[in-house]
């Protein structure tokens, strides 16, 4: 799955760079969209994100490109590699693991 985001003034910290929390929120959202698109009708929540290391700062007006690819499917979870680029430069990447839950929030198998 691919997605884009425009970095706007409200996404910036007091130094004029993108707050890392916004980037993490967008990465999480892309992973959730990937799982929800690949497994329609199922309910997923995030259980973990691997290494969180910001490689490059991002300024206002940047258009970020998000690319998500499934790397692992377990019984109740699915993991996506999410990479974020600004232009040709990768600024962030991680693995996001989503788990399928039922209406009560309990883990349940992805494939029934």
C-alpha cells in the first residue's frame, strides 16, 4: 500500500521540524489501513513497532511518501514493513505488528 502526507505548520515542533509523534501516528495509520484493506471486515489494533529511529529531519511543506508491505502473517497478528521517504531520501522505516481482536478486545485468529 502507498500513501502520502503533506507536512503542515501544525505538525511542526518549536524548531520548525516535524514532530516525531505525528510521523509515528501516520506510520501506525498506514499499517492499520494495510491490514484492514488486506483483511476486510476484521478488527486490528497495534501491538508493537520495532526500532524507532528518525534518520533525517523534515520541514514544513514536505510531501512524505509511505510504503507498506506485509512481511509476516501469524495466527492472530500481521506485521508490515513501513518505509517513509521525503523525495528520494528514506527518512524512517520500521515494522508494525497488528493483532486481530474481537468485539471484547481479545485476540482472535485472522483466518477462521
